[in-house]
C-alpha cells in the first residue's frame, strides 16, 4: 500500500547534484488547458473535480442524422478568423502554459527551445461545399498551409514565440498528444534542447465524425450528459469533444536556474504496439500489460506505489474490457491500491488532444491530491474489479500517477509522473479542495 504522506524533496537534495545529461530529471513547469467544461486550466480542473459533463447534442454534420451525440463544442467557443479552430485551441493553450511557467523570452535560449505539437486534420469545408454544390472549389479564408499541412499548429505556435529548437508533429491517432509530450522529453534527454513546449489540440472534424459514425462507436442516450459511460455494463460508445493542453517541460537544472515552480517530474514514458488490427484490440491485453510493467520498471517503483491511473477509458465495449484486463494483469496483487478513472466521461473523446488533456488532469490530480471521478458509472462491468472512482472524486494524497493512451493503429503509450514535493520549488497541497 502506498504511503499516504509523500516524502518531501528537499531543495538541498536536488540543487547541488550533478547529473549526466541523459539522466537529468525532466520536470513540468507550466500547463495550459481548455475543453468543453472550462476555458482555462483551473476552471477546467474545477469542473472535472465536480464531475461536470460538457456533452450536448450536436447537429449539422453531413451524412449523420441530426441529434446524434458527437460531443461538446459550444463551450469551447473559440473561433479566430482566418485560422483553423484546432490551431486556435493550440495557440490559447500554449499562451497559458508559457505564462504559467513564467517563461522570460529575453532570458532563455530560443535555439534550444523545442516544440512538439500533434498533427491535425486540415480544413475540408471547401471540399464539402464543392461536393454539395457539385461545382468548383471556391475560395476560403483559411490559408492553404492550414488546409493541407498537418504540422501547421506546431509551426504557428513555434513561430509566434520564435522557438528555434527541434520541431515535432506526430500523427498516431488518439495517442498523438501523449506521444508528442513523450518525444519532447526525449528531445531534452538527448541534449537537443533545454526547454520544450509540447501538447496538442483538437476540434471536431466532419471526416472524423463521419468515420466514427460508420464504425458505430459513437454513443447515444436520451440524456446527453449520461451518454459516455466508461466501464459501465451498458456502455455503448464515446462522444467526440474539443479542447487542448500544452506543457512547458525543462531540464531540472534549467528550471531551478530560472526559479520555476515545478508540478511534477516525468519519471517514465513507454511506447509499444499491438501487431493485431488497425482498430480492434488484442483480447489477451498482453501488450498493454507489458507496457504498464515496463513503465513501472523504468520509473523504479513497485505496482503498489502507483496510486492513480488516468486510463484511456473511451466507453466502448472492447476498449474498456481490454484496458481492465491489461491493468489488472500489470498491477497483480496491488490492484486494490490503485484508483483508475476515465475523464472522457465528462470531456468526450478529444482524439489527437486526448492524451495531453488527460495528462494535464493527471498532473493537477497530483498537485492537489485529488482523484477525479468517472461519472455515469452506476453499474460497473464485472471485469472492472478495481476502484474506478465512480460518480464522485475524492481527496487522496499520492506520489505517483500514470496516464495511459490506447490508440487506433495499435499504438500503446503511457507516462508516469511523480509529484514534486519540495516546498520551495513545488506546490503545497491546498488546505482544502475547492471543488
């Protein structure tokens, strides 16, 4: 059982130590986030703690019946003329993360400032209109590079701040957000940069919506807020959502040198794949179990030291069953010590942005000592014989947490964070949780 009182990290323990560059801790010093239930980091986090749903009925997607649940978009309400919504979301999240980290661009080396932001789908509205009118492709206010270059969000954010370190833009389905954060960490470990901005953003796209509709994986329910029901016995799919999250990641020496506040240390990150099917999951869950086991080994912790997992938790029949089996196999007899929640039950599935937004929620859960709930979990599937934090979140101080992504294409990714407990450079636990 994990010790409920985390060990304190003393500033004197970390500052004088000299690390080999590849061994130096990588820490999170800034977080920016928005989604359907909050336009900024703290309002979104409060909504998650309260178990608020941002799901509503959305109509108007060509080829999909009106009223089918696709996700929550109205609350994001972020339209910038001449810019894709997904790009605008990335810009807003990046601005908040950089401000949160108190980055002084006059005092950081921009040539060693990396940027890793997930790829995105372009603007296909002109093609849709052309098909509907059976005419020629007309003009659009969106620049051509935003229509056709998947790296546009990363380039536009990096150009805005003059970041000249390595630029990365991955497209690995709903693991994209987590993969880009992990790759930013590896760029820092490889000594190609000292500081990085990483994350992803997503807006509901008609092609995605139509594809998921054809796959029959979109949830429906007479009450939209109860549509997404991860791990519930009567779950029937996910809803699509919008949002994004960005992180400022740094070498520990770089963060301490500029007096940054530290949320957490990235202690492990693993990627592997199932050689099984593009969309179906391996029923044995052996690859997923191996992923989690490898991550715990890299983090240097026993299963009973891991207190919280923010799982992929889509609410589809197959995903939730496969995740449950994989988590139970990896945790073994320690399964009773871990809380596992699915925050897609509130935010919907943010596709490319799911991993980064849910990692941000995981970091804030560590910061405040609070495990967020899985809402709509009223009748757990018998496979889920562990704590899924049903309906209501709870206060619980803990040191280690994991974010897990299970993506189409067989991509399996996870990251383990450790809370930064030094009172001089980290965050004190709040006197009470203001949920």
